[in-house]
């Protein structure tokens, strides 16, 4: 049996043989070469940097300490299993994101339009109350994400401004569901990139490439076509829905401006933790003034049909899980995957809503919506290439 001294370039030193005892570690690492066995050999010295390699047919190779051995078939099998479980976990997250997002949208439509619960501000306040409670539990108790604190009064007022705009976008979106079918509501909502580009230019003077602006033409054109072919078109509902979409885009642009410094940046879960209670403070007086005796009416409805309480509780819980699953999907997927999933989510919501509510649709309306979604996809691709 031959003994060969191997020296690892820059980190290993030659074997000196001075007062060193060698012992073979019992744990053996399988090699990809079936006729060989691999054993770690360690030098009993202050510097664990050199080794003896024994080579024999059917014998053993003792690798220098710290040199990696190739993973055997068992490790490969475990790796495949981990990849499979990771894909299954990601698929489950996406399914939960789709279910919660589409579920809260359809339940809002059912409550505000079909069930007859005509109090969108109170409904939004219920959502924000649930988001406040669940966010605190998730961050303070369950440690889903580390807690980020508000560091200054200026940052507090910035978050308050974002919360107010957030309230307007959600309330207006819920009001529009009283007058418009979900399919048309989603078509208008798909124009968010157009308003984002407009506000970004007006507020930051940031110009995009001309090709990026060109892709917004089919986005707007599609909504115009869909509006002309929508059997259930309602002018007030249309205006309110456009305002909700614009407010959502404004909040996104302002968030990038106001919370741009490293010390003020918050992840979406911590931002929700602070915005949701502020939203409740804004919405409570609004619902008491604009939706008179809404609490008494809700309790009276509950005496006749207790299901209204369960609808509100379930709907409010879903509103939080929309934000939670959106955060987790963003964390576990790539930006490109998230864009594709986001575009597909709107289309799925349209199909599901038509199947459930049986609202009439026209070929012209569907062609307009398809054109809008195509424009959004082109816009996302143009933005990615410009970067």
C-alpha cells in the first residue's frame, strides 16, 4: 500500500512528520467511485492543515481535513426530496394567495351587492381591525418577521399619510363592487401600471424609455373597449373604481418616495402592522357619520340571520391573509414569477366571478380585458429590459 502526501494549495502545508500521530476517523464517506472508500484523516497537531492519503484498490482514500468529498447517491436522493418539498410548499403558498385574494373579492361583492349589506366603509374598517390584530400576533408573538420600529415623528406622519391613501383606495374599491361586476372591476384595476407611470413622472420627474410608455397604450385602450362592451356598465361605479385604482398607484409611488431612506424602509408586514390601526382611526368616524347607525343595523341583521356575523369575521380574516400570503409568495418566488402570477390571478378572478355570479359578459368586453392584460405583460417586460 502506497502513501502519498497531498498538499492543498494555499490552505494546506507540507507534511513535516514531527511528533504527529495519525488516527483514522471511523465515520466513512462514500465516494462516487464504487471500489473506493473515503476516510477523513486528521493530524493531531495545533494546525489541522495536512494529511496522508492512502491509496489502494478496494482500500481507502483519506482526504485532507477540510477537503470536500463528492456527495453520494444518498445525499442526491435527499436533495431531490428537499427540492420536491420546496416546490410543494411554494405551490401551496401560491394556491393560498389565489384563494384568499379571490375569496375576499368575491365575498365583498356578495355582501355589498347580493346580500344587501350596503356599508363599504364599515366593511373596510372590519378588514383593518382584523389586519391590526393578526399583524400584532404574527409579528410580536409568532415572530413571522422581525419587528421594525418607527424611529421618528416624521416617519410616523409619513406612514399616516400612506394609511389615509390606502383607506381611500380600499373603500372606493369596495364601493365600486356595489355597482360593477367583478370582471369589469378587475379590468379597470389592471390599469394600475398606467397610473403608477403617470404619478411617478409627475412626482419624481422620472422618465421611462419610450417603449415602456408605448406599452401603456393597449392597457388604456383595452379598458375603453371593455367599457363600451360592458352590459352592466354603471358610470358612478366606473368613476369610483378608476379613483380606487389611481389611489392604489399613488400609494405605491408615495411609499417609494417617503420611505426611501434605509432607516425608514419597512417590509410589507411591518408596514401593515402600523397602517392598519391608523386606518381604523380614520375609518371609525367616517363610518359613524356617513353610514349612520351601521352597528345597530348589523346587529339587527344578525338577529334575523346570524350568518352575517360569520361572513364578516371570515371576510375580515381573509383580508389579512391576502397580505400575509402576498408577502410569503414574494419572499419565495422570483420577481418574474410574481409578475406572471399576478397577471394570471386577475384572469382567474374574472373567470371564477362569472361562473359564480353569472353576470352577462360580451365578446367586446372580454377582448378589451384581454388587450389590457396583454399591455400589462408588455409593460412589465419593457420595464425589466430598461433596467
